[in-house]
């Protein structure tokens, strides 16, 4: 079973553009595992709250996080990403992801006939 990746807004696209080529390749590798529906090791994925998940990627001493939700069973909606600089995921990043998640669901409801 392969999931389709859906990007809401430019949040993730802007994040991925900010990475160097090798970091971008590592993010793509982990996303590909998620897309193919492989059972991911808990070091790669963590449930945050309210259906919000965090994709966890380490590369060359840097830690990257990407927030997403599963939508309709097989669609992964990717939201904001960031380079982690502290031990815990910053609350402001989680709040931003929840805000974007809510925006996405409102958008989907308003545009259901077009999706």
C-alpha cells in the first residue's frame, strides 16, 4: 500500500528548499519509507497530540522535524518542518503545526467538492 503525499500550503516546500542537498536526500528517504507504508522505527516517528505526528530525521549532527497527519487513511499531509536545536520539540513549533492542521481541515471542508 502506498500513501500519497499531500503538501498543504508552502510550509514544507519552504523548509525543504532551505536544506542542503544531502539533508534533503535524507528527508526524502524517510518520507519515502512513510509513503510506502513501511513500519517505521519509533526513532523516526512520534505521535505528538490530536492526530499530529512528528517525522524525526537526523543527518550529519543535525536534527530535523516535520509535522504531518494521516488523512482519509492513506494520505499524508505534510506541514511545517524545522531544524531542532534543543532536547524537546519547541512548544511554538507544535502550536504552529496545530494551527496549520486546523487551517488544512477548514480548507478541505470548504473545498470538498474540488478535492
